[in-house]
């Protein structure tokens, strides 16, 4: 998640999304329920269009309506 935050701060939404998708493959509970990860996921998802993996994670984390 730290790498995803670094990518986001550098303005690379795709890289940040890739890092979260990779983190979700290893520790899904961390990405889907940790508040800092959910905030990061929401920030990445605001970029349009959201990468497919990020869109799936926002749905799994309950961040979409």
C-alpha cells in the first residue's frame, strides 16, 4: 500500500492501481477493510476512467453505490 501511495503522489494512477490490485491478491482483507487502503482506493478510483482492477476492488470493498 505504501508503493501505491507513492505512485499516487507521483501522479501515476495506473501504477497506484496496479499496486493495490497486487496487494489485494496477497492480502485481500488488508486492502478491502483497512481505512487507509480504502481511502487510497477511493482516491485512485476518482481518476477517470478507473482501471478495471480498481473498479472491481471498489465494488468488493463496498465503495460503489
